[in-house]
C-alpha cells in the first residue's frame, strides 16, 4: 500500500493535541489593528481548535500528524 502524501501547507499551519484534535492559529491580526480593541487582539494571540465539521477534511491533508 503506498503512503499518503502530507499537504505541506496544512502541516505548517496545524498541530495535533494529545487527544488527536487539530490546533490552529487565529487569523485577522495582520493589519488594521488600531481599529481592533486590545481585548480582541489579546484573544487573537491564542491558538484555537479546528471546528468539528472541518476536522475530518483537514485530517486527510495531514494523515500522520
């Protein structure tokens, strides 16, 4: 059986948690930051879990994570 290829772009953006869920960084933090409040910008620093509906699709991109 041939090995599956990992999508390198996805592998660079996703990490697996101990229980096998996928973790991602938040977006919306590149520009126009003066319009965003400090509380909002603080929350954007933290990583989030990938939504449950997206997880099967993204796990196919990174099969060995």
